[in-house]
């Protein structure tokens, strides 16, 4: 069968999802004008502009990665409901989407992106570790876009930068830490760290994100709302200790010991050096590799095409 995909073309996660799907799918990926059987709009906000271009007999699939209920005015639900169906990647997003989406909603998993699977370069990691932690600092990572406003200096609360800063402030009083930041729009976090004299390094769009993961002692997810995040898969695959709030796919993948309900729990677990790396690694290796997950998507698309008149 033929599938057309709409990506973001911004060099970010959605483009990597599309790249991997094209690499591993058993179907033909074509342009929308080539009369595909399925149109999968991976970038949600592009869907309204695409509706008039979707061929009549094509099954249209809108992908909702997450819904931030504090910003509902940003979502064009009326147009999203013109799709034949919706896909989400975790049960939390599905439960929220059911409030606003009238078409059938299906849950399908993310996978570990191949861009996160480069082999570990021990020599590079050792050199980077020496550069970033010359005095044995505990390296704590956060690679996310979590700022808003023209300068990116306002906190994007859905990503929890305020929670992250509070966790770091508490740890700074107890441990010799250094924060490793990557991603765009980190000015809120950077300003907060500088105000408190907390050491950090900012590599906005580091060319080798895999090595940046590999050098860490901890990765923290402090979000209030997520579709993924992909960092749960990435940290687990790269065997990095990770702690997360109960968002998105976190509880689907991480050991229960890695889930944190508040700032104090983050601090306590880092002090106790809670280590569930092997559990998390085995989970993604056994269940979330692209060669295993993408065939599930392929079968799903086949099924909806065969049963498009009876979608429920």
C-alpha cells in the first residue's frame, strides 16, 4: 500500500520519526499527489492546511503528540476532527484527546530513534567528561526546549523548567553538581542557574547528542505534559540513569523507582543513587526498537484501510 507523510522539515524529532518510518516500513512512501491509501500528518498543526489536498478515498490520520490544556486556543480541534482518525502514543494523551476529538483515537508506541543509536565512542566520552567534570562533578542533563517568548526567557511550564531549577537548587546544596543543557530556548533555566551561582554548560544544538547523553550521571524529565518525551527512550537506550515525572510514556518504559511525584523525591532518589538502568535498557531493547515497532504501525495502517467504513 501507499502512504504519504507530512513532516515538520525543521530538523527536529518529528523529522527523525518520518526518516525512521521511511527506512523501516514495508509500504511505499509517496507524495500526497500520488494518491496514497493513507495520509499520516505527523506534524499536528499542519493538518488544517492539508485537508483540501487529501484525496477522497485516502484515510487521513492526524497525530496528536500531546495536548497542553493550559493552551487550548492553540489547537484547531474543528479541523483536526475532519481527519478519519487520530493516533496518540500514550494513554494519558488519549484520555485528554477524548475530551476534544470526536474521531476514533488509537494508541501506538514511539520507538528509539536511529539518530539516538550511534555507537558509544569511549575516547570521546572520556575527553568530554574530563572537559565538563574536571573535579568529579555529578553531571545532570536536560536536553529540551523549555522557554517561551521572543527571547525564550519565559518558562514553558508544560516542560517544567521551574521544577527542574528547584531540583537543581536543592541538589546544589548537597552535592558537587554541574548542569549540562542542550536544546533551544533555555534562557529561563540559564538565568536561574546563573542567579544562584550553579555551574552549567550549554551546548544549544550539539552535533553529537549521543556522546552528550553518554557523559551524564543523570538525566531529568520534570515536565507537566508530554507526548514522549523521546529523552525517556534515549536515556534508557544509552544506559543513563533517568528520573521523570509521571508524564507521557514515562511509566510505560521506566522502572517505578524512576518516577518522581515531587521535587523532594527527585532529590532523595539522586542522593540515594537509585539505579534502574538495566531494567530501562532491557525495556527499550525488547519492546521499543524501530524494527519492532514500525511493523506495528504498518499493520495498523493496513487494518484501517481494510476497515475504513467501520472505524470505531
